[in-house]
C-alpha cells in the first residue's frame, strides 16, 4: 500500500456536507471519497504515471 501523507483541508461547510452525502451514497468514508475525486481528476487530466492509472482497474 502506498504511503499516505496527512494534510489539513479547509472547505466550506456546504461543500463538505455534499461530499459526506456523496460518500455515504457510494459506501465510502469521507476521506476515501475525497481521495477518489482527486484520483479521478488526475486520471482524466492524464497527470498520473501509466502504472498508477492501470492499478486502479480503470
């Protein structure tokens, strides 16, 4: 498993509530949902190394 680096995120309350709701609908933790959103944005922007993009099954 890759090392994870903790960091603080400032996000407005309304946005956070929507992320939490979305996470619950997809049976993920809020942190997991944020990681997924970031990963997908990086993948779509072709900002991931080739080996990382294929390791998620996409």
